[in-house]
C-alpha cells in the first residue's frame, strides 16, 4: 500500500491567517513606536532647556559670561564659560570641579538631531548662546569677545519640529 506524499506548502487559508495576524500586530505596534519617538524628542528638548537654564543660572551666580555652545554637525551642546576678562571660552566645571561633558543628542536620544540654530544676532548655524551676569542673553564671537545684545530671539530646532527659544530681552528659555 502506497503512502500519500507529504505536503510541503501552505494552504491559502494558512497564508491569509498569517497576513491578518501580522496586520493586527503592525496596527498595534506602530502607534507605540510613534509615541516612543515623541518621548525621545520631548526629552531631548527638555535636556536642551535644562542646559540653557543652567548656563543662565551659572552666569547670574558667578557674575561671568556663561553660555551653551551648540555644534549642529556633531549634534552636541556644551556649557562654556569665560573665566577671566578677555579670556577664551572654556568648558564650565561641574560641582566636583571637573569639566562638563558635552551632551551628544544623536547618541543619547536615538533618532533625535539638532537641526538648525538661529542666534540672537540673526546668524544661523553652529555657535553659542551666551548669558551675562544678570541673565540677559548676549552675542559673543568665537573667541569670547563681546559683540552685543541680542537683536532677536535665538532658536534651536530639534528633529520632530521641537523648537527651544531664548527670548532676547529677558533670557527666558522656553
């Protein structure tokens, strides 16, 4: 008696069940992934706000110019200060006296990038947002030399259309 050959293919019904199950999984997972991206973008914007607010507070506490240097190509931000009158910008120090580390947004907030920056003098691209002793923002050259007060609000745009603004007259970070 001959045994029937074993089948090695899926039936149409089996294939349809698999497609339906994959569709249900995709529909339920995609919103969760979208929420994760939004959470990362929000956390990155909050971190940038924290850095700018900390720089403003340090300037007011120390009486020295303190700013946040923003490098768009490296997706990095670093708190910097001018320790001596006429001196160059150097990384600020943490409470333990160690130089501050740059926040690397693309590494620390996967998928989030620093997209654009408009400085307080209207220039765009990488640069620094500085605060003076009373918390008012100011524009400085790359070597730390004072250029003047902000003529407009400064903005930093992150991926996902998140924008952090430093107000020209007050230094308010939002």
